[in-house]
């Protein structure tokens, strides 16, 4: 059975359209609160964090009202990276954590990412149970007046999160002498990002740290890496760090101004962790992971499996095979030794820890030769067009053409009204031919 509200990464959409409005967020809060409060008899607690979108001011109170109406005590944390919420959900022994965010999307979108008491994103099975509660009669899930939850704001969430990150590394680890550029995408990491790096002694050059409710991810952040390239080169920084709106993604820039995607970061970490005997089992990538990464791991005798797109599916497969490293080309990288979900700042620290003996980012992070890859995002009114006879025929034909010379992947976006077409091949003309063939069938 298909899910009604949840996509590949929580619930997401345009504000005050469809399901992203105050009425539905009350329902989401009431349903999630009802489900999680029934799992244990101790004090019922939920914690909420958000990114910097203007809509957070209208959606958060509705969500809080739903949770309190279900009988959950609620702590609101304000702007905080997604993994900061996941970490604090576990540390505070809360029943659940909810992140109000639309991740890398523009300001006019918003949504929710839900975490269980273990700090993990919810399974499809649990999401379907919550969806049933969302559609049930409100009155059935309302608590008695004496059982209503209380609400409290915590002001030190970013400080607690930064402390947890630093505690994962030796006490003598510092960044003195390093110049680091960081683009926080005017999002959830705008406080903790610069604060973390400065507290470790780095000279920091920052951008994307002045959110106004509208500029999150706007011409900045991990989906627009030109900004970090310019900042890194201008200040002759040793490393550039670019986060997305909720800081669970990271794209890097080396000292020469070259962009380093998630696949290159994963390759470096896997090779280093194997050498240090930290790597457990192997690595989980996704259907979007570069073919060059797969070949590199084959040469290095490192097991590599692909999951569906979405860091939640990466984590599920990591658990299945008991691996402790996985991630996506987009920069969602899960360091299973330290975290339950993607964390841009944690990954940045792990990379910087690898650079501490004077290694250059350009040397350290240039691990394998990527197979040329083209990604086209086609805006559509209805994503089901991918199932049309015309589109299916074009996809089949494109895969036949590129067979033995590369690969094609066509899929629905789980978060936007787009069909994503990805092709990989060393033969660029062949690659463009196949992509255009599919593109025309969609348009």
C-alpha cells in the first residue's frame, strides 16, 4: 500500500497548499503524539527543532498544539541541524523528535522529519500506522483535560549539540592554523556551524549565516556550490564547507577551489577507516552513487551495496548488513560510528581530523575518477507520467542504447514535483542522446 502523506524523507510540500498548513500540522502532531505515547508508560516527551523558514512560525505552534493535545510534553529547541535534533532526542530520552524543515528546498516549501526514541528516522511500517491516525477522527485521539501536555522552550540546544560533536574526537583535537570557509545556506546550521569551527581554533570565513525567513538555500548552500568556491579561493582557505537548509548534507571545496561531492568524501572515509580498522563490513551507497565509486571499492576490496535514494533507506541497509558507513552523492553521509542520520558538520569534523597532520584537501579527497554523469530534473504536474506507455517505452529504449557503455536511472523525486533523469557514460554523445530521449517523452 502506497503512503498518503510521507515521502522518501518525511512530509514535504509548498506551504499553505495541500498538506503543509496549520490544520494538517495539528493533525500530524496529534497522530504522532498518539502513536508514540502508547509505546511507553513513562513521562511522554517530544522535542521539536526547525530550520529558518518564515513558515516555521505558523506551523510550529500548530504542531505543538497537536502534540500537547495528545498528552505529550513538548520541548521546542528553535533552529538546529537535523542530526542535532536526532542526537538530543536520544540524549534526552524523549519518545520522539520532529524536525520542521524542507531540507534543500526553497523557503516556500516546508515539512517534517520524524525520529523515534533511538534517534532513527521512522520505518515505512510506522509511517503507515501514523497515517491511519492522521485520517482518524480528531476526537478519538484527544487527551482528557487533566492529561494535556506542557510546553517549554530550551535555549541551549545548539551548545549541547556542539558539545556532543566535539566529544566524538580526542580532547587535544583542534583546528589552530587552519583557515576554513563555511556556507550555512541561511539555514539550521547558521549558529552551530561557525561556533563549532571557531571553538576549535580555526579562522573562519562565513556566508549564509544571516537568515531572514526567505533566503534559505537561495543561491547558496550545498545545492549551489559556486558560493563556497568563491569564498574559499578569495580567502585562500584550506577547506570550504557547504551545508544545506537543515545541515544534514555537505559538499566540500578543496584549497584549489575544486568541488568535492559526497561520493568522493565517502571514498576517502572508507579507505581511511579500513586502514585504521574502523570500517565495519563495507559501504552502502544509493542508485545515484557514481559508477566510478563502485569500481574504486571493487579495486580496494571494500564491499559496496546500493539502496533506494534517501538517507533513511541507506541507514536501513546499513543496519541490515551491520555496516557503519553509507551515504549519497548529494552529501547525505551517515557515520554510523557516531550518528543515526546525515550530519554535515560531523562529516566536516571527520574530514578535518584526517587533515590534521598537514594533508591538503586536494590530495586527500581526490580518490577516484568519476564516470561522467548528467542529472536532469524535469518539472511535471503529475509524477505518474513516468508510468505512461510513452515514457516507459523511451526509458526501455534508452537503457538498451546505453547498455554496456553506461547506465540510466529514471525516478520520481520523493520531495518535489519532478522526474529525475540520471545517466552515466564515458561516451558523452551517447549519454546526451539517451537523456534527451527520455526527457522528450516526459515533456
